[in-house]
C-alpha cells in the first residue's frame, strides 16, 4: 500500500519538476552562479578567519603569558570568527535550497553540493 502511495507522489511531482527545469534560463544560471559563489566564498572566508584567529591566539600564548587587553582581543576575535562561521554554515544550505526551489537543474547544483577538494 505504501509503495503505491510513494509511486503516486512521484508521479504527481514529476511533471512539476520537469516544468520548472524547462523554465530555467541563462539569466537564472548567471544570477544563481554569482549568489552561490558569494555564499561559498563567505563560508570559506569564515573558516579561514577562525583558523587564523585560533592560530594567532595559540602562537601568542606560547610566547607570552596570556593576560590583559591583548588576551581579551584575541579571545574576542576567536568568538567573532566562530559566530561568523556558524552564520555562514547556516546560510549555505539555505542558499542551495533557494536555488533548488527556483528551479536550478541538478547538474547546475552538483558542483556546489560536492565541491572539488582544494
């Protein structure tokens, strides 16, 4: 019984997804490429910012006794970088889903869902 329901749902959704794929234009591709590239770059920049902030703190800690305003600045830099990374990681799947809902074909999104290794 559940197999029939599943097949019925697939049959009902298939024409809709095909219609959306046909509406995808070059302008849509250009717009979403820019949007996805910016969101991906923001995610990578946030990861790098956190890495650099943690390295700066560890390097300074090994050379000096952590205290005072310098320590507070380094710790607040780490907290800010963690917050930026959390925002970027939360935003990334949302942007992918927005592109998907706008009718982006699966082949277009593949390079963003499974990026090549650096």
